[in-house]
């Protein structure tokens, strides 16, 4: 559940960022495509990293073993 | 350009701008102006049509020499201005049109004037220094002259009286001889006064003594302040000396020795009264000379100032003219000798601007004929041109450093803008360090305008040039720092509560068996409970290694997909079917499958051993999986994937050479019956382009097959080695976090534990220096380098050829950057 919600948040942020980039710097179709590509690539990279770290912690095989004196 | 596919809409920066080879025919009278306007525009890269001529045989060699002379004069002025402490004003000043001939004459005049002023100044200065030395001699001389003379005359009287007495056996023989000669000649004592450098004074004394056999009296008195030597112009410590001698021969010897030692001699009047007069006279002359010298310097400074105001303008003008003549030298003279022919590459979008410039030049030079603009068709490969702005140019330079893109192949720079800072951040992840880096680069960006016009040192210039790259790197580092949950290695519970808690209220087992997961997974990033625990490293290592593999497989897949886009664009269907598809199948059936297994294992929490699964997939694929079963039907899937991978290797290797051979035969089937060349092209262009004309190249089957074999082996072995290479993401990230932990715990916390303010302050200072020096500088460079390597090798060798050449137009704006 948490995974899907946050994935949705990522995609919404990505869409908002693309819309913002279209509004702020609208410089012709080829430049717009470049900005869109960059925003999408950045969103996908950030989402991948978060998703990997999240999934890895969903069903852990080892747990934190505190060290002495903590 | 009809053989170009258009599968997708065009994207800025993805492929090189469309370039065309143009031919300009320019009438002679408007040539200079035309080239000048084209230089202002900066969109044409001229080809050298006179490459077989030496620089001296070219048409405009004389003009270039003139410009070289003027440049030399300007350099001379600059030296003089620097020596006098003037700086050239960087303001462009009034943009008056300067005629080159006028400028030449003016520069010549100014140079002559400046040289004359300098020579006069030097002469006056030398005289001034001599007078100063003379004054010193006069002052010092008076102090010991009197006493020295008394001693000398006393000695002489002694010798004389001794001579009157009886000759005793004790009197040395030589003394007798000398006194007898002295008596006969009745010579009076002569003296020489002057200044000798202090360093040489001992040697001076010794040699004088030896040369005159001890028959001189030398008295030296050091001058307190260093004196400017008239000959060398430097300040030297000197001694004032007076030498008393008798006889002509001694005098000559002493004079020669003085010359050898660079001791300056000055006349000295014996009479006390005369001495006073001399001192006054010399003082008067000194002050006169000083005013003259000052006036001279003032005049020269005024001249240098007037030069300085216009220096930049003249400099730019001379550079421009020189470059214009160099360019004119590259144009070839038409047979009628009435016009020049230019050939060059220019972007297609600039056609209109170039034609406008040509028309303006023809109009401004009052020529009767306009220039002719013609597009030529050629098989030569055009230069690559990307239109970058100040943000994207740094990333494009990074890509170009490895190799300039072939004309119109996919530019990895587009994705590098995001993936390069991202991979850097994966290795750097700490949001505290990211914030520091961001503030540092913000400083550069805010003062961009000011810094770009200054001249910076080498390292600062590189950092300034890459300011946007570093800014992206720091922003992504802040993100990955939040994901890794490290702020100078300290974790925070920013996004909710940690998922782990003690098994029971007494927390007895916390240090033996550990905590358990009681709540939902920590929503963003690594759970803060891990930091400092004993099992932190096994967990993080496993996480980061698997993350590196996943990111690596994703980036390599992107690379292969870009090769698909290249193949589509160049309408190369052989590459699609016999390179792209087998490559995708091979990579994904092995490492794509591994990524899938990683994700399934994480999602199901199974205890399967992935090493075991992957290795035994090859060694014994038909074995039962047992506890390594992650999903139903795994055995069959693995066998299928293995077969696919095995099939894809000969699929990559064998068909392509045969198909290329067939393609070559089809293309050149009717070659012997080629139609006559169309008469549209001019004779000139044919002569130039026949050499790079049709590809009558032979098709070496053996060579092509070996090339394909190498390519296949490279890909197959590379699939394993490149995937493993991505593990450096894990390695550097581990190093960074460990260093960070060490500096925090062993420096800052240790200093805090002593409860002493001084130790705390020292600890903080050491922590700051260590963080900045090791983590912010060294780790940044290290992660930058490794991220770069991952892009250049692992990403780009999937699709990039990079054997093009860069578009280097004739532009005045680029000139200024070049020469400095």
C-alpha cells in the first residue's frame, strides 16, 4: 500500500514538474521535448532509487542488532 | 538527406544540427567586408582551398605580416604599461570604426615616441645615479680623507727620515730601493676615490695590495643605505673608498683594477673649501635632474594612459583583421581573377542569415555584383554541431572529451545531463555534504556575470566552467542523502517512525538477536534504526550491491535502446534485426533476469541464494531448485532464458557479415554501366569532390567478419564485466559513509566527550578541515571520475561511435577566447 501511494506521489510530482517546465520555458517543440525528456529521466531515476530502498526493507531477512552500550 | 528515418519527433540536442556544404562566390571588392560580416555572424566553417600552398605563397601574406607587426607593437605597449603599473581598461569604449592603415601609422608613431622617451629617461636616470654616488663620495670622503692623508704623509716622512739615518742591517732591502727611487722622483701622493660594491670590497683590497706590492693605502667606509648603481640600475650595498698611491704605474694599475671591479671613480678636491662648494653644486644638480626625470616620467605616463584607453579596441581590431586575412587566404581565386570562391560548412538554419550578411556586404562595399550562395552536395561527413546554452554546454563538453559525436548520431549528452549527476549522487549520498556543495556552487552561479569576464586561475576556471554540473550533482546528492538517511553520517527520523522496535519491553535481546519489525516500512529511505547497529554493514552492503546491479542494467538497457534509435534513423535494418534484438535478448535473459530475481526475492522475503541460482542456471539447469524456488515455473523459465542467450550469440555474430556482403553486391551491381555525370555541377566542385566521391571501396569479407567477431565477443564478455563494473557505485558509497562516520564519531563526538571548551573547538576545527578536504574535495573528485567512467565506457559502448569532428566556425567571438 505504502509503495503504491508513494509511487503515485512520484508520478504526480513528475507530471507537475513537466507542466511547470512547459509553462516556464516554452521554446518550441524540439526544446520542449528535450525538457520533458530530462524531467522524466530525473523522475524515473529518483523513483527507482527510492523504490529499491523501500522494497529492500519490506520483508527484511536480517534485523538491526544493536551494539553494546546503546 | 533523403535516407534519414523519422521515427520520433525531433529533439533539441539529441542529434547534430543539419549541416550543409555551401559555396560562396564573392567579388573581390567586397571580399574583405563579406568575411568581416560572416565573422560577426559566426556560422560558417571555411574549408582551406589553398592547403597545398605554403603560408608565404598565399595571396594575403603581406597583409598578415603587417598585422603581425602591429600585434608586436601592441604587445610592446602592453609590456610598458604593465611595467609602469597601468592596467588596460576592459571597457570596449567608443566603437569608432578604425581604419587599418591609419592604425598602422599611429602605432608606428607611438612606438617611436615611447622608445625615445624610454631611452632619454634611462640616460637621465643614469646621470642621476652617478651624481648621487658622487655626493656620497664627497660626504664620506671628508670623514676619513683628512686622517688618512695624515697617516700617509707621516709614513712618507718616516721613510724619508729613516733614509737620512745610517743604514743598518735591519732595514729591509726593498724598502731602501723604493725610498731611493722615491727620493729621486720627489712624487707627491695621488689618490683615487670612489665606490665599490660591498661584496667585492675584500677582493678589491687584496688585489690592490698585491698588484701594487703593498704600496698603497686603502681606506674603506661603508655607505649606510644601498645605492642605485648607474650601470645596472639595481640597488647595491657599496663602500666608499679612497686609495693613496704614488707613481704613474701604480695609478694605471689601480685604474684598471677599479674598472674590473666595477668601482666607479669620482674626482675629489683636496681643498676643504672646494669640497664644500662641490657638495652644494652636486646637490643643486641632483635636485634639477630629479625634476627633469619626474617631468619625463609624467609625460610617459600620460602617453601610456592615452594608449591604455584605446588599447583593447586596437587589440581586438588587429586580431580581427589578422583572422580575416587568414580566412581570405583560404579562399581560392577564380579563373577570371575577379572573384574569390569560398567553401564551407554551415548549419541549415543559418542559411537566411548568411545570405543576408552577403547582401549587406555587397551593398556596403558598393560592389556592382552580389555574392552567389550555392549549396553543394557531397558525400563528405559534415562536422557535428550542437546548439548548447550555458547550462548544457558543460555536459556536452564532458561527452565530447571522450569523442565528438558522428554527424547526426544520438547524443548521449541528453541523458548525461540527468544520469551523470544521479550516479555521482549515488556514490556521494549525504545531504549535509550535498548542502555544502550546493552553497559553494551557488556562490559561483550568483556571481556568474562578474566572474566570466575576469581572468581566473586554472582550477578556479575549471570549477567555474562546471558550475551547473556541480549544482546538479549537489541537488541529486541532497536527494540520495535523504534516501540513505545520512546527514554528516547522522540519521534522522524525518519521514515517520522507525519500523523497528525491541522484541519485548525490557529490550534484553536487542544486542543479541536484535529488534523486530513492528510497524510499516519506513516510508522514505533507509530506516534510522540501522545506523550504528552491528548488522548495519551486511544489510547496507546487500542493499547497495543489488541497487548498483539494478541501476547498471537499467542504464545499459537505455544504451542499447539508443542504438535502436540510431539504427532507425540511419535506416539500417540489418543493425536492428541482427544487432539490437540479439543484444537485448542476451543482456536481459541473463542480467535482466538477475534483476527480476532480486526484486522478487525482496518482495517475497524468501531466503533463496541468488548466487546459487544464477551459477547453477548455467552449470546444471535441469536440477531441482528446492529451497531456491522464488516463483512457480522457475526451472522452465531458466532453461528457456539460457537457450535464448545461447542462440543470441551466433545471431549477433554470423548473419550480419553475409548480409552486408549481399547488400554491397546489390548496390554495386550496375556499376560498370553508370550513367554520365549530370552537367549541373560546376567543374570546380567536381574537381574537389571526386576524390571523396563514390565508394568504389572493396568489400573485404574477412575483415568484416573479424570486425563482427570482435564486436560480439566484446558485447558478450562486456555484459558480465560491465555489470560488475557498476558495483563501484556500492564501493564508493560505502567508502563515503564510512569516512563520514569516522570523522563524526572519532573527531567530533570524541572532542565533545571531554567537556572542555578548547578541546571542543580544536575538535570542531579538525572536523571541518577533514570534512572539507577529504569528503567535499577528494570524494567529489573521486565520485566524479567514477561516474564519468561509467558513462564513457559502460553506457556509451553500447551505442556510441564518437568519431566525428566538431564544428568550429569562423567567429570573432570565439577568437577572443582562443588567443588568451
